[in-house]
């Protein structure tokens, strides 16, 4: 699928979804397009949605994870890529939900559960052409949407010295190899900061 096809599908999905008064979809803002690097795609990064809490800043978000401009998220992705011996130009980044809600949907997780089926079906189609690329998920809500409510990112990152882990295709609804990563702000936590390079080395050794 090309970007225009993806956005057309998002617009269609958005119209068909049952709206929820607890957190209506924001139809005033356009869907956010995936980021596609200019070189061979070697890594897929999946986020949740673009709805940041600052409403005034939302209109400036045009590309997933703001990878079209310099900032904290791009620096985080660049750091991951550097450890994997690739660059941001080798990345395909997308969100499960590519449109905005009225408030950050982490505040109303039931809305995402109601709306996930169509959006995940689109996600499957858009990453189908990158079958050999491993997937990184950003944040616990994404991990849970692709697995189950009990999942925690920390359990994959040597929490309580229990080692590093990944999700095999049998253990997630995308049926792909997935490596759960924390949100960028969580890198301030000792667990993630101290294990960052070793987790990526573990990832590299498996690929």
C-alpha cells in the first residue's frame, strides 16, 4: 500500500467506527501519515496514536512519531537505529490509530479496544510488504493491544534479573516478531536506561 491508499483507508475507517461520547474522534484534523525511510526498510516501529495532550500542537503533527522533524522522539529512534547499525532511513514507522481523538485515548482505553479491529487489519496490510523486518512497539498500551491486558514492557527488559524476551509470531495478533520498547520518556527510568544497549544487542543477536 502506498501512503495515499493508507490515508484513504484511514478516512473510511474513521467514518465507519462507532463514536464514543467518552472520547469522540476528532474529525477536524487530518490523519497522520506513516514515515517511510528512503532506503531499504529494515525495521518497523509501531506507536499507538498521535493524540498528544497539548491540543494546540496537534495540528503540527503530520508524520508518525514526528520523524519528519528534529525532536526527542526522533532522537530516541536515531539512538535505537544506531545500536542496530542502521539509520532512520531504514525505518517504517506507523501508528495503530492514525487519526486524532478528542483527548489522549490512554485516558479511555475502552475506546481503543472498541476501535482496534479495523485499525489492526489496516496495519497488517500496510506492513505486509516488509515481511522480513522486525517490529518494535513503543509503549505498554500498544503492547497490550497486540497481546493482552496483562502485558508489561518491563517483563521483556530483564526486570528483576529475569532476562530479555521478545514476542514470537504465535504470541501476538500481527503474527510477527515483536520487540517491546518503552515510550521515550520512560527511558529516564533506571531499568530501561541501564538495559537499553543490552536489550538491543539481544535483539541483534536474534535477527
